[in-house]
C-alpha cells in the first residue's frame, strides 16, 4: 500500500510517500522558518502564499524520490485541521486534485494524530496502553491511547502551547525565531536553579497545562533585573540570560513531567510517547528517559526530522484511515479548530 501524505497546516510545506504504513520512501519538507524569522513568528497570509508557490514541486519531489508514479498510489492523505485556514486549504486543494485526476481515495488527517502515529512508523515495539504527549508551537495535548486511532484526551493547555512559550521568551530576550532550538542550545551553559519560576498547578485537580504564568514570570524578572534584549549573535548572550533560559527551560519541562507522571500512574501506562517540535529538546528527552526508568514505562520519541511538522506522519495516519475505510469526499473542507480525542 502506497500513500502520499501532504502537510501544510502551519509553516512547513511537506509531502511524503509511505509504503505499507511502515516504510518512508520519501519525506520532503520545505521549512518557511527563514521567511517568517524577520517577523518574529508565523504570518498566516505569507505562509499560505509560500505554500501555494512551493507545494507543486514538493509533491513532485516526494513522488520522484520515492521512485513511484501518481498512478501507483493507493490514496492521498492530507492534513485538514487543526491549523491555519489559508495554509490548510493549499494542501487540501492539491490533494483533491490528485485524487480527482487519478480516481483515488482522499484521506482526511488530523494533524495531532499525525504527530502521535509517526511513532508507529518506527521499528520500536510500543507497549500498550500508552500515554501520548504532543508538544509543539501550537499544541500541548496529553491523551491515553490503546493504539493508533484510539485517543482519550486527558489534558491540554489552557493558554499558550509549550513551544509558543519557548518562542515568546526567545523573542523577549532578543534571540530570534523559533525560540526552541536556540534556548535548547544556550540553556546548556546556564544554571537551571538560578531563577525560581512557577510550576503551574490547577486548583480543580485537572491535569491541564498552563504556560502563560511562566512567560509572565520571565517578563517580570527581566524588568526587575533590568535585563535588556540581547543584540547580535545569540551565542554571545550574557550569563544572566543563559541562567534565565536554563531556569525557564527546566521549569517548562518540570510542568510536563509532573503531569505525565501523574497520568501514567493513574492510567497504568506501559509507555509514554512524546512528539511535536518541542520533543526535539535535548533536556526534555533526558528527563523523560529518567522518568521512564524510575516509573517503569518505556519512552518513545521520534527522531527530530519526524518530531517537527512533516508529511510522513500524515501518510502514516492516511494508511490507517484507508484500512478502516475512512475516506473523505471531494468537498472536504479545512477545519482550523479541529478537535482531538474523545
Ligand atoms: O511541531 P512543530 O514543527 O510545529 C507545530 O505544529 O507547532 O513545532 C514547532 C515548535 C516551535 O515552537 C519551536 O520553538 C519548538 O517547536 N521547538 C523546540 C525545539 N525545536 C523546536 N522547542 C524546544 N526545544 C527544541 N530543541
Ligand atoms: Zn505540528
């Protein structure tokens, strides 16, 4: 079974071909990060224009690299939500065109399911039931899963996503966009205990996340200590900024860890899966592995190229949808606020 996946929900224009729900034959990603950097974040109108300019060649490259022809495909999977409406519509339109021309099924994919199901593309055995945490620029979502396609929502963020907090703190300190990779690198040289920051707890006992409090605490600290945004090369940032970054990063990760520990005990989870852009974070990977060793569950995380937005994850879900007979009509529309889990 050959599935073409197409992903354009945010600022990555991506296409991939996956064989039999396991083998990635091609995985082409054009990141618009450089384009959005000068605005300090993704500009939706610019994102959709660039998707439109690039999508044709990216899809062709995915097909050529995989060494297949459009007619060989068994279906086209496309992200239809959640995401930016103009961006989503570019991917949906090209997916529909291919399906119409070649008379093949259109497979409607939820972006968050893609982030999780990319883990089943790997060769690792994942013990079940599991917990899946998606941590990206747009989402912080925790669910219980008994396997691909079964997701019980346990918690989500009540305000900012974890990646959004990384991006906002980096912007505040003059370190550019996106914030995650630069904070990951600089925090290695800082003291994570230097600045006490709050670990949010919900008074109603829910496992929901909240990151706006940490972001505000960083802002207050910067104002109180009169720390100016750093100009020039981020690697020359002063020690006060490095310490603040290390403290911020470790607090965000602590926020994730306490909830995952609680949920894993409650759900008797045999595994924890973490995916999405923030799952690239080196401290996060270390701390989750430590937690897994202490608590006795296995920890699974995709390699960085499959943690960030990509289309192999979309094709992975598409293969399952096709097996389940879950196809869409050619009037499929984008659903920017598409929900997730039950
Ligand atoms: O999954 P993704 O590519 O896009 C969304 O679906 O949002 O995630 C992008 C997010 C950005 O907020 C970026 O700052 C964050 O992932 N990120 C990281 C790291 N690499 C990317 N956050 C922390 N540490 C990293 N190494
Ligand atoms: Zn994503």
